[in-house]
C-alpha cells in the first residue's frame, strides 16, 4: 500500500456479532465494512451524505458491481483500519477500492463500482461536476487539500 498518499481511513473493531461461531468474520460483513466506510468518505470528503444526495439533489449512487479478495483471517475484537481509494472515474461511474488492514497485514480488498443515476427515472447521469472535481483531486493526491 502506498502510504505516501494520505488516504481516507476509518478505524474499526470487529465485533462478535460480525463473526461466525468460530469467531472469524462472516464474509458478507466485509461488504458492509467497505460500504459504511464509503458512506463516511462521502460525508467527510465529498461533503454530502446519502440522504441529501438522494432527496435534496435528486441523485442515487447504487452499486453496479462489487467483488472482494480475502488475504487473511479477521477475528472478533481485532482492530483494523479501512481505507478508500478512488481508482477510476468514468462518465457516470466511480470505482473505489477499500482495504482492511493493520500494521501486520492486509485482510481484504473490496472493489465497488457505483453509478450516478437520476432518482426520477433511474437512468445513469454524468457525475455532477462538483463531485467529479473532488474525486479527481482525491484520486490524484490521496486528499482534497
């Protein structure tokens, strides 16, 4: 992981309720971790929360593709960081990569492709200019400063 870029990260503790009876994270919860981190990224980096994006601005941003790679076992009470990379910006879509890691190893990588749509007809629309510019700056530097 290129730590020279200052990427958006969130700390998280794996909870018992996120795990199977053996105390290992239940695989689908990793998607929740990535999605919840993306929600915080939208609020803190893009400056807009999901509710305002949908109901004040009239856009939706559904996932059109997700995939995950597991590299290690996450267990209950383990503390990790989850980051957000912007890896591609298309006309209507954004590709995010999210990694779960600690100082010892990487545990997962989630790829999420989101598409901007109009809430009135659910058709794809170009990424709004203000959001595109923030994403572009973040993609190039790892921050928006």
